[in-house]
């Protein structure tokens, strides 16, 4: 079986003590998540992050800072690579409800109390630390996984 690589982005938008998340209530990934999505050929990861934020929130972001790479490997040789960015620089008006969920400003202090994927929740503090990070998660079979975090 040949390896399949899928590339995605996530962009954490910070406004004082809040971050912008999408309240996603469809498919298998319900809960809050940062805007982002699949990189379309031939765009770059940063071009994708800017496009996805605008499509999903209505905001135009600038001065994105690369924070790290998150990888997920499935037993059937699927590799998901997620390029993670953060910015404080944005303009525009939030849309009411996007295709991926309703954009909502969430207090950073409340992150532990809201419903979101555990792997994303664990990654949020890494955005605010100095340097960059890599997370690698191997999924061996249903319910079994191993995650490594490398900080640089």
C-alpha cells in the first residue's frame, strides 16, 4: 500500500484574551476548532491559511507566524500534516455562520471548559510558547494511539 499525504492548515486568531474558533457541529469532528482546511494545489500553506480563514470567518488575516507542524499517521498509511499559524493582525466583519461552523470569540482562560477535539486542545498552549513545535500521533488501530511533542 502506497503512502497518502494530505496537507492542511490551522490559523489561531488572537484578539486580546480571546481566540477565534469555529463551533463545528457536523461530521465526526464536532466541537470548537480553529479556522483552516485542506491545501489546494498549487497554493502554499500560508496562502491556504489566509484563504480558509476568509472563507470560514469573513476576516482577512495578515502577518501570520508559523508555529509548528502536527502530524497524524493512520495504520492504512495515511499521513495528515497540519501547518499551524497564529496572528493578531486581522480586519473585516465576522460572518454569521460558515460552512465549517459558527465563528465565536472564546476566552483563552475558558479553553479547558469547552467541547473540542482533545488533540487540538492539547496543542493550543504550544501556540503561545516561544519557538515552534511538532506533534506526531501514530494511530495503530481503533482507540490506540501514541503522541509525541517536540518543542524547538
